C-alpha cells in the first residue's frame, strides 16, 4: 500500500509554535523532505527527533520529487518541511503536492505558522477578502506587469519582502497605488522584535528614508475603494421610461421598471414622467 505525504509547517521565529501534531508527524514519518537540510536538522535536534532527511528545493524539485514519489508509492510516509512556515506557500512544495495528487497519493496538510496569515490578522486592515501576491519579481518588467494587474484590486493584498529590497518595493507600491493607500508593515513576527507599523504608503516611504529596514517583512496593503456608483440623471432615466413606453409598457410599469433598474425614486420619476 502506498504511503502518504504530510505538509508540516514549522515556526516562523518562535520555536514554541511547533504543535504537538507537527512533532508527532515528524516523529512518525519514514523520512523528511526539507528545503535546507541544515536548517531543518537544527529544528529536529531541538525537538530530539532523528530521521533520514532528503533535500527538496527549488533547483532539484524535479529529480528529487520523482524519488520522493517513488518512495511514497513503495509505502513510505514523507513529511515535507520548508525553512520556516507553511510548505508550498512561497516555498517549495507546490510541485510535490501536484505530483503526488496526480499519482493518487494522499496529501495531508497540518495547519500551522504562516507569515502571510499571521500578518493579515494583526494588520488592522479588512480581512474579509484578500489576495496573496507573494514576492514581487526583481525583474522590472515582470514587476510592473504584476502591479498593473493589481490596479483597482479591491481586496486586501499580501506581499512578502526581504529587508534589502523593502525601500525599492515601497517606492514601486507608492507609484502604483498612490500616497494615501494604507499599509501595515509586519516584521519579525513571533520574534523578540516583532513590530507592526500601520501607516500609508507615503508614511512608509518617509519612515524608511530615515530608518534602515530590519528583518523579514510581510506587507499588507489596503484594497482600492470601490468605484463610485454612477447615478443616472433624471433626464436619462426619463429617456429610458419613454423608450419602454414606446415598446408598449404603460407609464406606470415603465416607471416602476426604470426605478428598479436605476435605484431612482419611483415617485419622483413618476411625477417627472407625468409632466412629459
Ligand atoms: N512558507 C513561509 C510561510 O508560510 O510564511 C514563507 C516563506 S518565504 C520564502 C519567506 C518570507 O516570508 C520572508 O521573506 C518574509 O516576507 C515572510 N516571513 C517569514 N517569516 C517571517 C517573520 N517572522 N516575520 C515577517 N515575515 C516573515
């Protein structure tokens, strides 16, 4: 019988965030696939867990993915971890999950630390609808295309960013979304120097012109205002009424329909229509 693949999230800063279930899954797995085996070995040593480790990262994912799949098909259980946070979220794993799914292997994800969701929840910005944008490309053209696609995006947007690229990214966001757009800059989450700066894009650019960025960042950007509802003028609405009357409706029914379609007051529309 085939084994299975577990996605095991690991702490994004505070080792206390490893859950009992993650610990047990790592202990029970036949082997662990890790983004960087040295990083994961430190965690495993901390947890007192000894397991065979294989490397699975961006540049060996095809060859390594096939080997992992074969082992699972032969009955072994694999736990996948990344350096920090949830595997497959801006981290290796996405392809391995797809490969296993395509080959009928059961994949189970253990819930746990994810920088994006941790930051979103403390951002103070709307959390009802959001989009995860990950890292903006360092390629200028791709970056501009990505930002252009977000023009008018009304949902809260989540970006990952490294400290040395933060000021450049803030400049680009300011250019794309304007100075008054609210942003929450969440850094060093779950660590000693955890900080959330809730400001505007202009405020963020000004702040980091004076202060050097430190630590890993999640940027939570407010969505665009919905476009102002276009209100039809009474003259345009009356033209619609006239058209419907020409089409055979009674004045009363035409007014009723146009009021419903435009949101204008039925009484006002009727009074005006009577004057026609
Ligand atoms: N898979 C991970 C997750 O679930 O969050 C994300 C991995 S991605 C390669 C690394 C990025 O996550 C960092 O550049 C940063 O944007 C964000 N990140 C990770 N840990 C963080 C922390 N403690 N505080 C703020 N951002 C963090």
